[in-house]
C-alpha cells in the first residue's frame, strides 16, 4: 500500500507486524528490559472519503470496524499532528480482540492534500503497502470481484504451499497485499486462468495461448482493466503469438487506459515485423492516446538521449528485452511504413 508522509498523521497503526519472538533489548549494560509495552503497532492513514474507505475496508478487505475516537483542533494541534484541524478517527481491526493492531482511517475534506505517485511501490518514499494474511483466498477474491476491484500484475498467484498472493489497490490507490490458502473456487480458477493467458502473451507462449483460447478465454479481455493480450504480445515482439491472437479475433485497435493501442508501443520500439503484422490486420494508425500521440508520432522524433533512457527503463522495469540499437534502426523504417499505410488508407485502399 502506498502510504507516504502525507498519509500518516501519527506513529500509530496497522499491518499486523509482530516483533520477533519475545526478545528484549539491553538498554543499559547488564540490564535487560522490553523496549515496547505491546508487540503490535497501529497505522494512521489519511483517505479522501472516510465513508467510502470504511465501506471498502469492511466489505472488500474484510476488516471489522471498532470504536474510534476524535480530537478537537486545539488538541490535535498541540500534539503537532495537524495545523488547527480536528481529527475524527475510525478504527478497523482484523479481529475484535484485546490489543489487536488497528488501521486508523481519517479524512480532511476541507484541506487540499497532495496525492503521491502510486504507480509502483518504488515511486515514492514512505510506507509502501499493507500485507494481510487471510484464511480463505477464495473468499477474499470473491469479495474483491463483487466490488469490481481489479487485481494487479498476474495475481492471484501461487506463493508456496497452498498459499496464494493477491494484490490490489484501495480507493485512494494504496497497495494491499493478501496472502493465504485457497481451494478450487471458480473465481480464483478464473483469475489464475486469466493470469496464465496474459503471461503467455507476454512471453510468447503460443501453446498456452492456444490452450487458453480453446478453453473459452475472452480474447479481448484486459488485464486489470488496462492492457490486452494483443498489446502485450506486440510490445514484447512475439509475432507468432500475435498472429494466433489475431486469427482468433483479437481487436488490434483495442486501447489501454491511457488510450494506447498495440501499434503505439510497437512503433515506439521500432518493431518492424510487429508493425507489419498489425497493419496487415487493419490497425488504425490515426488513433491518439491520452497524450495526443498517434503511432506515427511515437516514432517520428529523431533518436536522442530521452528516447534511449526510456528504452532503458522499459528494459529494466518491464523487461521488453530489446536492444537500443535495434530500436534506433527500426524506428525510421516503421515511420515510413506507417506514413505509407496512412496515405493508402486515406485514399480508400490498403
């Protein structure tokens, strides 16, 4: 979960973190005594909408709300926690038992609060995510799916033994990691099936793709409501996988949340064979993404350090596995292909 200093109002609250064993710490030579009076801690989190967050953490995550508390503005200010703002705290626990660690949610609707970069857990300094250990991953997945919560990455995935790991975000974009055993419920089986399908597109595993398609996989499904299989296969340069997907009805013009199509990523990376395949399948070269960029725009800029750095980032973080020199050589070729194709389609022929 992405919690930065702007989200934390106190040194209090959750993540069921247990201190290792019953170890005590020597405070003075020859004298040992516990450092902490409790072996759990609480975590305070600022949310944008307290009522909606409370509903999310009870109905989706599965926590229990217990009695909270409030502090008037002068008290909170005297503690150094706010600048003349009253505090209303709603508390949530994993079990309503004595000394249970709690998640303390609060909101400040009259204050403009900066939102951190929550694209990845490494995007911003601060607490990164909340880990919860559940007894039934099937039930956890079902609650999330019922609320139309999107799972991140390829999760839920096997995490050793009978355990699965699932990751999603709360309403403010904070990361929540769930770990626990699962049976063979339809919801989790479907989630795992989707994960296998998207992973096969990413890695170019044609055999698995075919198997998933034969089993009724939605060819145009989007992973986490964003990226589609044809886009993944294109970005990672798997032409054979693309051809299989196209043959089975994949929409080559399907867009991600930022408006990008398979042709956008392939054009930027100068993937000549990928672009050829997409154009043969009727890809639209005039679709703009949310930044107003068409596939032609993506490869029209001359090679420079900024492009080189972006390619390096894609190799390091996303593992697209493309050589910079290949991108540099391929982009001009792709640009001419796109311009020629655009001219032909504008004239009513292909």
